[in-house]
C-alpha cells in the first residue's frame, strides 16, 4: 500500500494540459527520473534529490559504500495527474509506493492552487524521506514519527548559499498545532488516536525530540524499544515523566523559535549521469507505470474498497494492453504488459507477452525472469517428467538472468520459485537469494511473505517473526497489517508452546 501526503487545502483539480514535451529518462546515483522537463531542469531536480539523500545519510549516519536501489521518480505535470495515478479524488499531492518493478514515488511539477508554502519541493522531499526510512531503516515506527520525520525533511529548504536548512519550520502546517494538541502521555503510548493531526503535531514533536540534545537520545531509545517488540507504553518509559515532557514540548512549539541547522552537502556534479529520450512505448505507458499496483487484492477485506481497487486495476490493465499493442517491437512495453497480466492472474497472456519481449531482446533480464517464474507455475500443475522438464527450463532461465544482472531481485525470486513451485526443497543458495531480494525491495510484501512462509514451514519461528514485525507494526492501518498481526500471534503462540514443552522435558 502506498504512503500519501495529504493536504486538505488542495481542493481544485487542474484541467487537461496542453501538448506535452518529450518524456526523458535520466539516471543519477540514487534515482531514475521520468520527466517531461527540459534536460537542464532535470539536472536541477537530480541535484536536489542527491543533496537531500546526502543530508539524510549525514543525519542518520548511513553510508553509501554499496550501490543503492534506485528509486523511480515520476515527475508528472500537476496534482490532477498525481490523483489519476493514485485513483484518488481527494487531497493526495504525492505518494510513495513499491511494486515488483521497484520503489517509486509520484510527485507534481507544480502545486498550483495550494498555499504558497506548499511547494513541489516539499512534496518531493517528504515522499523521498518515506523511502529512505523504509529502505535503510526498516523498523517499527509510530505513525506520528513516520510522518513527522518526512515533514522534517520535506520542510528543510535549500538556502541561497547552497546549504540546506535542516529543520526549518513547516510553515504550511499553520499556527494551530497547539489548538489540536494530543498530550504526549497519549501520543507516545497509544497506537491509534482518531483526533490526531498526524502531519502537524507529528512534525512538531519530531522537531522537538530531534533538536533537544537530551531528548534526542531518548527518542532513539524509544524507537529501539518499539523495534525490539516492546509496547508503546513500555517504550515511552525512555522519556521519563511524560507530563513533564508534554509541558516542555508545548513550550517549545508555542515559542515559535524552531532551531535549524544550515548543512553543506557535497554531491558529484553533474548529478545526472545519463539521460535519454524515452522510447515511444515508455512514453505512451508512463501514466500506467505511475498507476501500476500488484499487491495481493485478497488482503483487502472491505468488499466495497476491494471492488473499487479491482475496477481501477482492470481499467489500468486494459489501457496497458491497448498501448502495448501499439508497440509490438518495444521490449519494455511487452515486458510491462507481462507484469500487468501476471498481477491480474493471467499467466498464459503474461507468458505470451514475455515471449514477445524476449523475441525482440533475448537478453532482457526481467522478461527472462518473469518467463522463468511462469514456467515454474507450469511445473506446479504438471507431473512426472513434464514437471521436471519445466522446472529445469525455469531454473536455467533464472540462472542466466542472474548472471546478466546479479543485483536484480527478480531472477533471485525466479530461482527460488523454480524449486518451490516444483515441489522441491530450495537449496541454501536459493534461500539466500530470496533473502537478498527481500533486502533489496523491503517494501515488496509478496517477496517478504514468501520468505516468512518458508521459515514458518521449517519451524524457524524466530526468523519468520522477525520478518513479520515490519508488516505487523506498520503505522498505517491496512488489510495486510491485520493479516500479518494474525499470523504473528499464531507463530508467537506456537513458539511459546514449544518453549514450554522444552522446559518440561
């Protein structure tokens, strides 16, 4: 499910745009940018993104020795295009999500109609902060801190001398935070508070706890306790007397004197390492790429919501089919169609699209990996020699795809599935590959769930429970979180029963 930046003031949807410029695909160290801006503007965008990535690494002590998982940035024209991608007719100004193609965020080039302080830069920085937290620090966070951290980064501004003002006030949040203040005795100890201004107070409390030297260490202890499995009430003991903390926080916010740090960040120039015009197929399919979702619909238990989501995905699929048909020799268009058909459960159509992609580009890593997984599904439905033949073919394809790109998680998934779906025991190397895939795409829940179920079936409850924690303790209410909590409770009960049995023997 995606994380959204909601702005109640953003009410007016913009009308259709005039003729649009060419889509470009640009790459920097940490990002792949899809934009219709001029190359010079894309360089500015890339430099800003890299500067904020560097800021967050400096603030969190995160190194950059390893090649990063590049985040796809869809810079769309305006708020209407953001909401089309989100299937939202309310106040979504940008969102961050992940699918089998990797992590991505959708952000507007203009926020016309919003307040002066609510800028495209703020949206972009806020959403990237969500990615940074989830990618590099996949832990347990209360929702107020998830949004508060994103607002802290989002509100930081580039200064005239090139430094970033880390912690500048979130002026777009207004002056009424104290009017709707939730006492910290509740905020820090209760999981769900219906009347909380998650963004406004979340930012204010995060700012106070980050910049107060004594309280900053206590915040780290609080978050570590949550991640270790402590309840919110237990974790909150890190702050001492919560009534005193609440009084200090209110005084801090009421003073209006928010400390910030001008930080100089050094990035490689030019920030954009390569740029090209999008192929015709890519350009045509850009709205569908920004709207593509492949998480499991069965986790959505509310029938009305699930049906609306199903209809949205069906419309998106129909559009992908029509556009891919216009680009039969574009390997990306055919591969993307394969993923969309697969997500809808249409394996025959998915395999045909993967075959078309491979006919044009025999070394297309992802088409090869998707074809491998589809062959493994064929193996699962076959018996005897035919099953062995399908699984062997799937394994060869997965291994070849992995040799072509050892970092891509899809061939690693394909290799694991070539054993599992054929009813064979995955060897340690296949399990290690799946672990690497989960580490690469920590928000791709289908990969994580596969590894959870593997460990649970093996009786490796500690490993399964550890992987479940990130879903079960997700701050945003979701059907997948409910299912994860139910599975977590079951596994914890089995683990406890085994411990009691061992103690008695």
